C-alpha cells in the first residue's frame, strides 16, 4: 500500500475530501511507526472518516504491486492487443492466463479475480490480519495493470473484501470503464 500516494490523492482539491479527514490521514502518514502499524492505523482512519467511494478512489492511487512481472506482462500485452475490442482482449488474456482471470459483464464492467500476498500472510499468522478494507490496495494494483494491458481508463466499482476467518486466498474486483 502506497500511503504517500493515497494522501496526495486525498489532498487534491478535485476529489473534494473533507479537509479534516485529509489532515488526519496526512498526520498518520508522518507517524514514526513501522509500516504494518502505520498501515493499520491509516486504514482504520479511512474506514472511520471516508465514504466507500472515497476509499475506493484512494485505493486506485495507492495500489501496491504495480511493477514486477505482472506490470511487465501488462505492458507487453498492451502492444500485442492493440486494435482489438475489449472482449477480444479479455478472451486472449484469459486463454493465455495473462495477469488475472477476468470477465466482461453485461453492464460493460470488468470483473477480475486475483489474490494478494497479504492474504497468505494473514492465513499463516492471524496477528498479521488487517482490517478488510486494507486489501483494497490489491484492487488498485489490478486496476493499474488492467488499464495498461487493455489500454482503457477505468475505476474501481467494488471490492469483495475478505472477512476474518473466511479463508479466502483471492478477491473479486469489479472495474468500470470510463470515457
């Protein structure tokens, strides 16, 4: 989770975040704690101070795991899939098991199914459990990689957050393509 990027997004006047909520999030980002502790405090404050729509927006900016192999794969796919329709692109991506398993929904949204290494840590050590909305950073990463591969602009519409004790290793994200 990229807390600095999330605070930067919250400070953008175009997003219209309440100044007191933005100030609180910024003060948490400056705390001299270990990242895990700071992240927990930050997410709890987000859950308390912001609407679901505002939290999703911050996850779009603060998604983790944007680089690495998945990021490189997304960049290669962008060129390979150029000129195709979104359904054609998704079909090829799924057929070749690139990035994430995805589906194009009837309403034009895209559902992606992917995991998060944080979920594996949580399953192994309950002390590493996070508030459910902390896993929104995985949605931000999936969004970034899908936008790159598909060559579209999109936003997070919803996240199926894991619940304590449900044993989920993956999550479901729904993305809305925007003009």
